[in-house]
């Protein structure tokens, strides 16, 4: 049994995979959640096992309540839940708002918002001292798009991440006295395959030079911030969202 367990939703790729690997290196047993690419999730687990860590790949769609309970039941089998990284998310090809369908919007908000809330609820039921838990930390992955708006391309994705920013504050206040800290991370231009799902696989390379630091960020750099927020070093930090944007202004 692991002394502390971390659930990472969408843990098979990009930022999620980096959080899984770094979390294991920091002593967590890791639940690597995935929805479709079992080979990628198992590859992350293999990396963790090869480094002497503990991990398990668990399939589940975070927008489905039964799947969420399946994911967290796997964490229960590993040991005491101590952290959740709400990383699972989706983006869709660039469109103006007037061309967006209800089907696109329903799926976007089901994964990016409903999924995060359902997973946070499952985590609170296990970690909150009000439920007999020993405390823990939740980190929600937002996006600079939440502040920039995504005009002309990804306004629905930006809106979903704006909801995550608000939810981070609300949940943090709700459970602050119950041993659970809740924070967010707002990545900017990060070099991962996520951009391909939005129809712009070269987006990080194209936009990186426009960032004040002159480059796109890496998934590992985002993971470092996530794991700091999970750590005792951030013990008095809750209800905040940290921008990881290379100096790019992302609004008030």
C-alpha cells in the first residue's frame, strides 16, 4: 500500500503524463487515468515502475459518474488518497461561436467542467477531515485561454477553463477548514500534442517566439508547479491559480 496516492486525470499524455512521472518521483503512488489510449497510459506506468515507483493505469471518462467512482476505487486499493490533479480536458478544432453546435458544447463542458467537479467531489469525500479523511490537495489545470478568451477559434474551451478558475476559488473556500487545499495552474503555450486536437499541431512552435521568454514551455515545467502546490511547501496556499506562461500577460 502506498503512503500517499495521487490521481491524475488525463494522465497518459502531455502535462498529465509529466505530472504522473514527477508525482511518482516525489513519493506518490499514482493512478494514471486515461479514456482511450491504453498503450500511452501503460507506457507512463512502465516509466514509473522502471524508476522504482508505483502506478496503475485506469480507464475512465471523467464526465461519467460511474467511471469516476471506478477511478477513485483504484486509488483506494493503492492506499490513502492525498492528491488529485484535475488535468483531463478536451479542445475542438477552431471555430467561431456562431458555427459551434450544441453537441460540441455539451461534450466540451461535460469533460472540462463536469468531469473536474465530479472528480473533485470524489476526492473531497476521501480527503476531507469532515468525512474522516486526513487532508490533501487538489490542483485544477486551467489555461491562459480563460483570461484571453479564445476569440475566433476556441471561445468554448476558454469559457470552460474560466469555469474551472471560478470553481477552484469556490471549492477552496468550501473545504479550507477541512484539511483540503485547492489551487489551479494556468499554462500558456506549452509544447505538447494537445494542440493537434485543436487542429494546430505546430501552434507551440509558431507562437513560442512571441512569448516574452522567447519559447514555448514544457509539460515538465508545468508539472513542477503542480507538485509544488501538492507539497507541504505550499501548506498556506489555497484558492489561487498560478500562471505558467513564460511572462505572457493573461489579463487581470
